[in-house]
């Protein structure tokens, strides 16, 4: 059925001796066949018909993802000869199948849950290949094509990371558990807790993918003793089809096996910020982009354009909102820009992986990680590459970024998604006075004669995810410091304490009237919090007044100020979005607080797992 290309004819010698022409068919490269024919050079008769395509260990997948690349056939060279399933010493591929299995999951007490049965659906054919068609719908479940896809992409990524200098993943990740078509217990996202046990209900589709280390909750829910990668079967997309997603999630395993960044919020002199989370996401994105040589991550999984684009220029502090995926582009963008300018990109990649291996494990700041990476890149790829990386970070406001936003007169500080507050259980260490610092400060110059200010902002409590965990209401605290210097946090005998001049619990009003000391022309403010209620805030405003008689500093609510009509306005009015990653996210940004003692374990383990979106 394929035309033969006479321009590629080869004259060959056959036993006999006999001369023959070898003619090769013109076949599209993505097809798993290479037909040829041998024709007697004297008589013109056909001697042999055959196929030069290598049989055994073949899979047919999207080389990057369905949006940017057509289907093609590849050989999984790492599969042992004669393999009947997708199993190697490095990884094992499985599929979530709904067998209506209900098990007891230990959440401090035993909780029955309807869970996946993980099975190997992809089985070798007579040629020992694993060629499966893409289903007619990407919403199809029990899909062997997805199992072959995740197997290929993880195998490819492990080879790529080895070439970058990574010797192997940690022992808990060998062999890595790689899982397609993953779905969660019924009513996982919205609850109630009792609904999770419904064996006759459908498993809940998951528009997400994540990496999870081995251990208690992961072992019980996902039937694995090893670190695992889990690719969701979404409502309309199959996350196992997107190679960018696979490389990103495996990137988290690389970080865990090297730098082992912590999974709690970083405290420093400027407050609290999820620095480790942002760098973890940044490095995972960078490693994914380095494999594909494409700065756009997840064109298919985004359901539109791309989840993130490393070629965009984002700066600190303007980009920071204290959400790891969102904040990561400052860091990943610098890495990508320096790589693009590098004379030898392969050596640059090796320098980055070397830096991860040399980084002291633990609670690193942006500045500390930058210092390690610039030195390792310079050592591996040359001084010019190291200086280029330094310059790329500087262009994005790093290192030594001051997390202060200016509040011009008459303007509000706002951002498209708002700023996330920090909860008490998300930080490591004691907090003096029980006040959890915020991630950002706001600076406002005051007109001469100002003796009162009204600080107001908009915000609301963030519901936990999953909702059945339960949670506390957000308890925001307004912190104010007079003068040109921002609030500074230090760790003393009683824990972390800020040098703010006043702290005011603002409750549901989200505003406070504060007397200004005579002669004050500047202030810094921070939105902190108490307890474990998560919140998001936006549109911070400081209104200034020159009253005939200064009000009592303890008075809340300004008579002359335009009040916020409701303590928590509708999302559309706030300009906020739960979906900080570009798509709905069920597991990627877990609730950071253990609100219900019975469920404390699940929250802690979700945090430990670093369930990172795409």
C-alpha cells in the first residue's frame, strides 16, 4: 500500500552471488513500519518483501503532547527482552481500574474509601510490542494507551536526567510507580467524608497530576510501596498523554532525590513565603522544558494555550502572591533565559543538576539556592554561563528581593489573583504572640498633617481541599509600622516576632481606623493572620485623614471612610481566583492546616507528598 522511492534505491550483493536493488517505501515517520523489497537487478523479479521496522518493545505515543506533536512509534530499550508488561528495574507502569474496591484508609482512625485497583492493562502482543490506539475520547477510562504513554515519557525523562548528571533517584523511588487514568474516591473534593465509601458510585475524575513520596497515606490510597507519579483521568483530558506533565512531575522526584527542599513556608526577616514550593515548581518546569527544548509547559494539559511559559519575564516582588506555581516563573524564567544564551546547553543543564546535588538539603532561601546554582553552572558550563545566570536572576529582581509593594496615593494594591495568607501549621517554628507573618508588605507615603489612616482590603476564607477535611475561618491581622523601614521579623527565645508598632485583628470588617503619630510621613503594613484558617486578600487601600481631633487609636471602622459593603465580596468583585494554576486543581495545592484532629494525618501527608499541579 506504500509507494516505493526509486531515488533511495540501493544496489546490494546477495549470496549466490546475485545483484539486487533494495527499494524502500515512502512511509510517514510516525507510522510503525518500514517496508522494503529486493528486486533481482538482472531479471527484475521480486526476491524478498519485508519490513525493516524493529519489532519488540515498541509503543506508539505523542512525542511531546497531542497539541504540538503527532503520534509516533518508539522503542522502549530499557524493557527487558521478552517483557510482557511495562515493567523495568527503573519503573513500573499501571492503570487505575475501578473494581468497586473499598478499603480502610488510616486517617488517624480507619475511614472506608472506594479506591482504584491499580493493574497493568498494557500487555505485549505477539511481536512483544505495546501498540495501542488512542481512544476515541480522551475522557475514556481504563485506557492502555495512557499506560504506554506514561511509560515512554518517564523512560525518556530518566535517560535525559541521567545525561544531565543525575546518577539515580533515591532508593524509595526505585522502581518508580507510574500510574495512568488515576481517579479519586467518590466525592473526594466536596465530601462529605461518609460519601467516600460508596462502592457503587463512580470514582471521581481528577484534572491534575502529581508526584507523591512513599509512605502511609500514599501507600494505602494508591497501593504502592514506592514513590509514585499519578496522572489523572480528567473530565475531558487525559493527563497521561502530555509528556510535559510527565517530565515536570518526575522533576519533583529529582528535587527530592537531590536538594530535598522542605515542604513548609520559609520564614525570614521579611515575613513568610513559600520559597521552597516556588523553587520546586520552577526546577520541575525547567527540567521539563530542557527535555523538550520548549519553554511552554503543558499545551495539551492546559486545555488551551499552556500552563506556564518560561520565556515570559516576571519580576520579584511584582509577581509574588505566595502560591508556588504562580511564583515559580521568576526563578524558572531566569534559568531558561540563561540556558537559551548558553554556548553549550547540555553542559548548562548538567550544571543545574550538579547544583541541586550540591545544595544543602532543607529550608533554602531564593538567595541561597541562586548562589549554589550560579557556582555549579560556572563550574560545569564555564564562567560566562555563570555570569549569564547571575544577570538573568538580576533582571528578575533576584537575589535580595524586597517583598514590598508601593501604595501610591489614591490607589489600591491589587493583583489578578490576590495574595495568599499563611497559616500557622504551614510554618516551622514558634510564632511569638501567635501572629503568622504575611508574605508581602505595602508601603504608603502620607501627606503632611495626616493624623489618621483607614486601612481596608478585600478578602475571604479559602475553603480547604478536599472540602471534607474541614477548616477554620480566616482570621486576618493588620500589622503597621510607622516610618521608612519595613517590618522586620527576627527569631528570639519565644519565637518569630515582628517589630511592627501595632497589630489589629480586623475580623469580618477587613478594615481598621488607626491614629497616626505626629510628624509621621510613611508607613508599612502587612496582612498577617492567626491560626489555621487560610485566606486570600486583594485591593489593599490606605485612606488618609487630617481630622480636627485625632481619634482613639483603638477605634475600628472609620466614620469618614468608604466602608467595604461586605466583609467578603463575591469572587468576581475581588478579582480573585481559586484556580491559581490555570486549571481546576484538586490535589496540587493541599490545605496546609490540620483542622480536624481525626484528619490531621491526611493533611500532613498531603503536604509531605508535595502534590504539585502539572
